[in-house]
């Protein structure tokens, strides 16, 4: 059996940097030329403006004013700007192009940005009736990724079909029109102990035990409160795929010689959260941090609008051919005795389907 079914991870995920031109900025991915983005997460690197998340279930590529959400905030969905170029509504088979709007979040003149892009199914969706609530699902089964939109009925403990065919490792979802405590970005996982736990992507809270039933191979609970009745949701579901993605946990040691985390590939992107205490969500990618042991560390906090963090090196980690290694002591990624969860996507598999190894930096 081949080690991996995905020899070129850039066909499914890419990280890309770009400089805003103030109008008509065109961004072409440097990896596989057949990645038409279905989930696009953008961040201004040089100033403190909100993260912006778009997806093709919610009209990315179908409307120049496709709505976006802010992963660091509970804000309601925003579709009051004509962000995208009118050609293909801004989405190309190998990148994207903005229109005439000069916007700090996305395309301000001479500002530096990063884009994280995932491929689903080119915007082609299907209706899923596996749960009590009907969902509109866009599936990339090869990459273990689905995007779904749905509307709750009673709002309380109703199941929603996710389309993966396997139990998801991570589910991230949000009520699109809620700008209050019920509009938080919920992150559900069973990675810690097999039972369902949840965190909030938009804050620093430690994990909490969920009273909801764990996801199955077909469904998950799409909302746990009656206050969510008739609310519209978007959800992103992820399942580990050997050689391409890994979602797991590790225990910190509080030491500068920190844990090595085996992923089975050279990571292109890593998101880390200490789940046992109040800590930030830290984001790394190879597009912004091309070298190991670089004191000019380029990390983001997913839960804040802050600019790229390039200060003291206590957020450092090394990207290796088969995983990543924590190098310093900060509790956000190396709390002594604390559990940490991570999401990682590959730049290259450790070994391709033909047995060819990759190399570290």
C-alpha cells in the first residue's frame, strides 16, 4: 500500500504571501496551478486588521461582494463591499484577484498579506439529509475536508450531515448572523481523550468538556442551544489524511528543547493551541517563515486582529521533513505538562506514493 494518496499537497492547500496594490491585485499561487480556492483565509501582516474568511458555499467566486467572516471575532457576516474583480468574481483556477476596493483587511496599497487556501469541490455542492437538519455540503474526500452550510430548526442538539464518511477530527463552525456570545467560532474535537471537547477560535479560553454527543461518520450536533433556532451556520470539517494533513495533540515540557511532533510530512501550515490554560492560538506557515532557527519569527494569533508577530523568538519552531519541533519555552505552545492540539497541512509528504523521500529546510 502506498504511503500517501496525495503526492502534491499543494493541489489541496497552499499558503501564499502578496503585497496589496490598492486595486486589482492579482495573486497567483506558486504551487499546483489547479488549486481554485474554496476556503480562503486572508490576513494583513503589517497592521492590526481582522482576519477574513471566505468560502464558495457562501458565494466566493459567485459574487463580487461574497460575504466574509472574521475568525478572530464574533462579528456577523459582512457582504457590503465589492471585494472581487468582476472576471470570474475574483477566483481563478490558480489564485484570486481583487477589484477596485482598497481595503486594509485584504488589499491596501503596499501592505503585506498572507493567504491560506483550501480546495474543496470547485463550488459544486450537494444536499445532505443524513442529519435532522439538511445541509449543503461541498466535499473534497481525497483531502478529508468538507464545507457545509445549514439552518437550524429548533436549534437544540440537532444533527447535521458533514459528508466526510469518517469521523471528523476537527469541526469549526459559526452562526453567520450572530454578533454576540452565541456567534463565537466553536472548535469541536475528540482528539484529547476520545470524548467531545470544545474551544473558541476567537478567544484564549482553555478547552471545556461538551455535553453534546460526539460526531459520527455521518453527522455532528450542529448547535447546542435553543437560541440558535433558525440561525444560519457555516462549518469546516477536517479528517487527517496520511501524508497530507494531521490533527493531533502533544504534551509540552516547558523546555527550550521542546517536543518533536511527528506528522508524516513537511508542514506548510501549523496551528497550535494550549488547551489546558488561557493561551493564544498560534499560526505558522512556510510562506512567511522560510528558514528554521530564525529569530525573526513570523507568527499570527488566530484569536486577535494583531499584525504578524516578529518579536522575541519565544514562539519559534522548526519545520522538519516529517513534522515540527518546538524550540522554546512559551506556554502558548510548550506549557510544561499541558496538552496542546494542532492542525497541520503538508508542503511535501515524508515519502511519496513511489517511495521518494522529501527533505527538511
